[in-house]
C-alpha cells in the first residue's frame, strides 16, 4: 500500500466509509459541481463542441480523435503518432471519467472543465492560439450563438462556458450494467466461475489496495477526497524488473514533472479499470498491447509476484466483467457556415 493510500485510510476512512467501499456498482449519476449544473441544452452544446474539428487550430481534429466514443473512450495509441503533435502519453478513457477526482494521468487538472481548457490551448493538442481565437471562431457561427443562448441564457461565448458545456457532455458518458454491477447488486450468476476466481485473486493478491471503488480507481469525489485531490500510486512500485526496459516503464517520471517534488517521481493517478478490456494499449505510454501482459506486469512491478498463466487468465476474465453498456451516441449535425470558413477567426 502506498504512503498516499495509508494517509488517506488513517485520516479519512473512519468518517467516510462509503467512499472506501471496496466493491461498488456504478451510480446512475456522477457528482455534479455546483458551479456547473447539468441541463439538456448545455449537454447538447457540449456534444456539438466535442465532435467539431473547428475547435482545433487547423480544423482537422476534435475531442473524439483522441477519446473515441465509438470504442473505449481513448485513442488506441493514435495520439502519440499523429503528425500534428508529439505526445508521449496515451490518452486515457473518458467513459465514467466524471467519477475521477483529478484529470490527466499526472493529476494536473483538478476538474473536467480545466482539463478541457488545457487541451484547447495546448500546442500539442487542439493548438488554439488564444481564448480570443476560440471566441471569434464560435461567435462567427450563428447556430453556435443560438446553442449558447439555449444553454446559458444569453449568447456570451467564452472559454469558461465552452469548457463547462464540454464537461457537461462528458459527465453523461457512463457505462452501467456491467456483469460486475449486476453481481454486486445481487445477481450471483452474473459472473462466471472463472470470473469469481479472478475477483478473489484480485482482492487476495492486493490489487484492491489501489483499484477499488466506483471506477476501481480509488474514491470518487465526495467527503473522503474532494474534487481536485488526487489518488496516486507509484508505477513501477518496484523498479528493476525486466519490464522496465522492455516497455520503457520508468522513462517518464509522472507527477514529478508537474510538482518537481522528488517524492512524486513515478507517481500516477490510479487509472480507471472499468471497460479496461476496451482501452488497449495499456499504461501511460501505450506500450503494452494486450490485457494479459498488462496484468503480468502489474503483478511483477507492483506486488513482486510472478503470476501463473491460470491466475493471469482468471484475473483477465474478472476484468472483462467490468465492461459496461455504452450509450448509443449519434453524431450531431454540426452548425454549418455558408460561403465562408470560421477558421479565419474573423468576427461576423
């Protein structure tokens, strides 16, 4: 158990037991911040923005390019290889991301809104030069002005409202009714015999010291850990295995690059395990292409265990039970512009 987890347990668990329940079904609704309440019009606006490539500097990329909702909500390693950027990390999933207390693998964003703002202005991602570029581009599109009025009550367009709409849409990206959810709610036949063995192994070997709770990623925002307070773990926890070099696991110093705190070297936000079967390649650098290999690596680097093929197969079978029902998301009809392109960023 990491020192971060020990502190959390000692300081918070006694008064906040629910957040630290080892096994929890996915709630019907995620935490919603008081300063960005949900409403259907705002969610619809966020959906339009999510799929609109005009939010990128050259009009060639959208949020879905790196967080593909037709799949696992991540990028299949594509973000690292796109010629536009030089990203060194694989994009994590957005499915059920609303239950995370910090965003990005290094925890540098404390809300979905801030995560979206960073992406929009990051030269390696959407690469908009300034907030003014974004505002001019969206304001030049009549239908977007109307969508902002519906969502916020007036047509004032700015970076904050754009990120609030994007975050509102992302908070709807839930995948309920996995086999595990049915099992934990009382349907003991929802898991196969092998999956139940895998669940027992996952618990008994110590995997749940970090991978527990709603997302199998630690506590969701609540009384135990507030939004913006990260839940981190060392990876690799035990340096020196053959996997370090084979998959370049120790080349990235993780959260240390954000805080410059030597104690944060190799610290990462505990990742979501829900839908893990859909989110290959694995780890921060997308270097591992199969789930069974990822399980072996975690056992060795985190627990100093060498798993048998049978135990690996049982744990993988359990992880498959975490795949939920993805909502059907139809592509929005994006606002058209007649006779001009808003990429020129001129107000109209």
